[in-house]
């Protein structure tokens, strides 16, 4: 890729013709000055030696033609000095031809040229050589009025040569600096092109769409995946919200929102009407700011999540179907248990067992209803009927029912920290929460350990703490622990569950106006804390 860029750049640069242009321009200016000076001599009409004047002007003309015709960039640089040296001879002839017209000032042109081209050596050679020739011309045409020129002429010539040398050195230094900067910019442009090509290749290789949006809302970069997700004719395809049936209002499509400067995350839209062949797209937009905090645009990332959404729908449909199928026989079981319990001739031990079965069947029916609500309607649709109740009684009943399962794995449940605490709660729902937390502590424990259950209260809230010394929860699993259907990988080898227990528990606690939190470190167990307000007015 770098070779291609270099070749393209090299092919577009013209050959360096600086020496040719400089030689031509300098000689043309000198020739024009010599021509004007000779014109003044002709107008005056008092030439001392017309032959020398003519030979001098012809020599200037020949040198000017040579300066223009010869390709000086193709010859040795020192050969360029032949032009100013020839000009010195021409000036000598012109001054000998007519010294009274001040033609001696033409010595300045070749002298400064030699200083410019030859560097310090050119300054010395130009000043000394020009002064010598100047003196020869002055001495051959000596007169009272020209004596001062013998001193002033070389001084003027040397000063002009030094000034020209300094200006040439400064121009050379600036040219070198510009060349260095140009080379640096060349490398920077080449590096930027390589980086741009690499970024383009990476963006085109991923399977999610990426769009760079400018501060004015224009699309500056678009990868191939985004072009596939939003083809040119996609405007004719209707968009629907995350539920798949509500049409997305005009102007609220993810791309349009991102171009207006909005930021959002995980916005789900369906491309196409309900039915087969539609596509689910999940979009996230972020704004970009520069080092000064100025908004410079944004990035829109779009993923095709059709397969994921269809899998979620199939899973929810399966769970709902199974739950419905379980509810029918369970309702029948409860009905028959109620009929049997209405009899007066049951032994106390049998009645106690039937009451336990009836109570747990009722709880199971509630759990099935919660699963249906979680899969079909989501959080916030759980039925909670608070009454004034001693929370410690509910907690101790849960601990008592789970102790046999814990004892079978040599796990001790310590409920000594459970204090009496009254609050307005739904006993059945809070029992479900406690069963879930303590049951999980038993289920995911490696065995031979301790589970502590504490209950305390203050003037406003009741606090339930379930703490174990088991393997703990991985750090990466904590943020998603209360998500529906989520199960940490570390738990997979020890127990099987639906991934709904903690999600339903969180929703039940929220329905009471409280909150549930967790703290854990791998190898140090986990601690769940449930806060419940004591009065329904706190969350009504």
C-alpha cells in the first residue's frame, strides 16, 4: 500500500527546474538593463567607441540566448558561472565604449550573481575579479572626473556582493527548512493514508455497521456492514419500535436521531412489517468531543440482532407455554387438597402434612404466575398485597423449610440474628424472596459451610441480610446478576436454574418500595441485603 502511494506521489511531481529559471531570469534582467543603458548612449549621440559598444551588446544578447536555451539543470552547476563571467567581459566592453554614461554600474549585476551562485568563494571571486576589471576600464579611460570611481566602485561592488551572498544564504536556509517540512508532511500524509486504509479495512471486516457523523449531521464515514443494513432503498421499508408492532414515528429512526446530535444505547428497531423476512437492528450512538471539549460529531453503531431476538421470543414462548401447562394440573391438586382438608376425621399428622403440601402448592402456583408475568409483561406487573406482618415470622418459616436441604450438604443456617420487625408486606411475596436468597445460598454452596440470616430494623426500614461463606460470585457477573435468564458461568456446574429467581425477587422488593443489593468477592462468599420500608406510605 505504501509503495503505491509513493509511486503516485512521485509521478505527479514536476522535475526541478530552479537553476534554469534562475539563470534565465537573472540574465534577462541584466540584458534589459544593458539594453536600456545602451539606448541612453544612442540617444545622447556622442559615443566614444561604437564598435566596442556594439560588441558588448551583442555579447550580452548571445549570453541571454544561451541562458534561455541551455538546460542548465542537466549540466554541471559550475558551468552556470560562465554566464556572469561573460557578462563581466560585456560590461568591460560597454564601459570602454562609453565611460561617461555611468555604464560602470552594470558591474553590480554579474558581481552579485557570482556571490549568489558561488557562495563565499563567489563573493571573493566576484568582488576581486570585478574590481580588477573595473580598475582596468577606469585606468584605460582615466580622467579627472573618474578618479573617485577607483575607490567608490569596488566598495559598491563588494557591498552588493556581500548583501547578495547573505540574502542567498538566508533564502537557502529557508528553502532547506521548507524542504524538510515538505518531507515531513509527505511522511505524515503517507502515514495518515496508511492508517486510513487500515481503519477502513478493519471497519469493513466487522459484521456491525459503523457510521461517523460530522458536527453538521453529514455522514463522513460508512462501512460496508452499515450499507448492507441500510441499503439505498431502505427508506421505503417501514421501521417499527422494539415491540415489533408500533411504527417508528417520522424523524425518530436511530440514524436521524444520531444526526441531530442525540446519544442513546441499545435502541431496538424492526426493519419491515410483522412477518417473515424482517430484521431486528440494535443501535447505539455516542457524541465525540475534541481536546477543547467542542462537539465534533458522533458515532453510530448498528448490529443485526434478528437471531437473538427470535431466540428470546422462542424462549419466552416456551416458558409461557410450560407455565400454562403446569398451572392447570396444579390448580386441580390444590382443589383436591382443599376438599380433603375440609374433612373432620383426618389424623393430626396427616392434616399437618396435607397443610404443608397445600401451602407449598399455593406458593408454586404464585411462582408460576410470576414466571408468566416476567416473560410476558416484564417487571412492574407482580401482584403485591401488603398487610401488617412480623417479617421475622416469614423469615424463620423459610429458614425452617430449607434446613433439611442444607443439613444434607453439611451446611448450617444460623438465624440467631433474626429480630422481631413488623412492616406492611405481602407475606407470600416476601417468603418467596427469602426462599430464593437462602435457597440460592444453599444451592450454590460447595458444602461444609455456614449461612447467616439476619433481620433488623430502624424507625423507617427493615433490613434482611443473607450471608454465606461459599465460593462467591465472579466480578464480571455482578452487574448482570439480576437480569432475567442470566446465570453466571461459575454456577453452571453446581446447579440448574431458570435464571429468573433473582430477577423476580428484585421486582418483588421494588414492588414493596425497597431495594436489594449484593456484595461478593470470589472465594469469600456473597452477601445480599434487602431493604423494605415499614409502612406502605413510603412506597405508595
